[in-house]
């Protein structure tokens, strides 16, 4: 039975998750129809096919070298690439490993005519991608030049009627109030609180925020000068604000920008892209705030916190969290004794998860199933026909079990080339041992190179580390590992992954955790943040 992987993607947010699900559904149905076993799915969401910098696409190309699948199934060829050069290069790489690309919706043979047809379809996809973008820009430009509104976000206080932006009598009073008060010198915070209390809402029904407030104040559409790509289009939007008020607002904005720039500097959030909320899985984002005394404070905040029914995860002080992650890493991972313990544990885990012995075990299980199937075939000859039904049922069950084992074996062989030794791990860890966690550049190096990801709870922190080419640990992986441990522990109320060994005998010590071959520690948190 042929083994295949599925590659699916969509290229913009104008498409949705159903685009991916639809591709997967059709691809799996096609594979089943042709008796092909799918062992893996590679999915890139909201990424253009004109570029080859797609994470799962690149992972698929690398995994092909392990020769555990002989086919890549795509919904259409333009899902694989919309660039003929990239398509040819990557198909050649796959072909070198005995892998070919097949299209579910485009029935293309391996004949010379089929090769020509495939090249034609790829050329059409590339032309479509380039031409669509050009036509959209041209159409928008032509419509705007003729004084017609061509769609998009309608500025607050207006409505679009017959290609013009006309004043909306229901919402325009809010806009006039905002401009009038800000020109008088009323603080932004006070104006925003007032209009929100009076019922001003954005298009999604949410309250007005600082960003939307500032964007409104800068928009020249309110004085009848609609701007598109830096070009002013007259007579497209009705005047709502007089020139004197609008100019006074612009001067105030400049004054506040200068004052803000003088009191703030560029702040690097070292854990950006690596820190996640343990409660909901959202990315932690950098935010700042000013105290009553004028001092600035910087935090990491759950990306879902300010949404309706948002996450209740507490903010994390930026400087403390970055120092804490590095300090805990030095204390619990990089000390000589702990490093040796980590190295032994990591090698043992890799041997357990990806070793030849596990492959051999699966191979033996497959051989046992084959032997049993052979016995059942022989039994059919000597068994009365009335008993054939039970034998056939048993053979079908074994055949299904065999298919599952073959998929597991193929996946394991894909990952089996990861081979590490204790010596390699210790050498890797040693390069991070010399430094001061209060030194910003030392912190930066530890976080940039060594930290894979961190998951923040209010009572604990889970830190995962890169030892070799570690794929970033996802929230789903963390949840699954935690749920698995909860099923085996006698204390279900415990939030730690208790089935993993503590670093030392003291039960209050952090615990080692392995998720998909990536090592981490779970550290209890006591005290402030």
C-alpha cells in the first residue's frame, strides 16, 4: 500500500478555515478511493503560495528525505506553489527521494502530454496570482480616480451611498464631539470614557479604543479630503469638521507625540513570540502603562485579555519575567549536576520515543499480525463455511490493526534520524552557563537561542528548551501532556505533570517534562510577578 502525506494551505484571510477543511476532506477521500494510506498532514494557514517560506511546507520537504512516504497529495497544484521556479525545484527534490506530487482536482497522468498539461496549469496559476493582484489595484485606483468609494472600512460617522461617503446623522455627533473636545485640550482618556459611556461603539459593537480614537483624529476624510495611497480625492466624502478644528487637532497630536517620544524609548520584549498564556494558549503580547507619578511600566499580557469574555490571566512584569526565566534556567537546567541529570534524562527519552528498539517492536508486531493472517487464510480451507464469517471478521480487524501499526511505524521512522548523546547535550548546555542574568545581552542570548517556548500560569511556569532543532511546543501539546498525567495521578486537583520525575528527591523541586521530544521543566511559582 502506498503511503502519502497531505499538503494544504490557504493564502489569505479572505478564505477561512473551511478552505483547509474542504481540502483535507477531498484529499482524504481521494486517498481512500485509491487505497493510499495517509501518514501525516502538513498545513500552512494564511500563507501565500508564491513564496517558499512556509513552515510546514519546508518541514514536509525535509521529511521526504526519510523515505517514509512516496506521494504528496494536494487539492490543486496551486496549493503546492504558484511560482514555476519553486515548483520545479521542490518537485525535483521530492523526486530524488522517490516522492511525487499528485493533484486531487486535476487528473494529470505521467505521460508526456500530462507533463505539458501540468506545466500549463502551473503557468496559469502563476499568471492568475500576479494578474489578480494587479487587477485589484488597478480597479481600486480607477474607481477612486472617478470619485467613487471602492469599498473597505467606512470611516466612523459616514455611510456609503452610491459610491460616496455621506454623513450618518446617528454617529456623526460622536465624531464632532471628539474633535471639539480634543482641540480644546481635553485628555484622550477622558474623551474615550465619555463617548463609551454615551454608547459610541465600533462596527463590531465594541467600545472605542485608543488606536481607533487616534486613527479617527488623523483622518482627512472628515474635512472632505479622502486620501488613497497618498493621493487626495476631492468630493468623495462630505465635510464633517471645519478646517480650523481639524488643524488644531493635528497640532495637539504632534505635541503629544513629541512628549511621548521624549519620555519613552524602544523597548525590546525578549520573550515575544515565545511566551504563551497557560490558561487559553494565546500569545502573550507586550504592553505598557504609566503610573500616576508618570513612571512607565512594561508587561506581558494575554492576547485574549481585552476581548469580550476575555482571559483572566494576570499580567506579567516584563523585566521580572525575563530575568526569572533566565535565572531559573541557570539554577535548574545549567548547573553541572543538573545538566548531567538533564542529559541522561533527555537521551533516555529520545531512546524511548524514537529508538530502533521501538521500531523493532512495531516491526515484530506487524510480523505477528502477518503470521496470524496466514494462519487464518489456511484455516479457511479446512473450516466449514458456516464459520467463515467469524474468520473474515477477525481478518478484517487484524488488517485494520496492521494499517494503524504501519502508519505509526512510518511516522516513527520519519523522526528516527534524531540521534543525540549525553556528550553533545552537555556541550550544548555548557555554552549558556557563563553569564549574569541581570545582563540584558546575556538574557537575550539565552532566550533567543535556548528557550523554545514558555507557558505562563498564575501558580506555575512551564519552560521548554531547544536542544536540537526543536519544533516549538504548541498549546495543544501542553494540554494533552497535562491531561495524560492527570489520568494517572492520585491527586487530580494537582496542576503539575506529576508522572514526570522531579529533578531531585525533593517533591517541591521543578519537574522534568517531555513533549514531542522537547525537554522542559515545570516550576512552581511563589510570590510576586
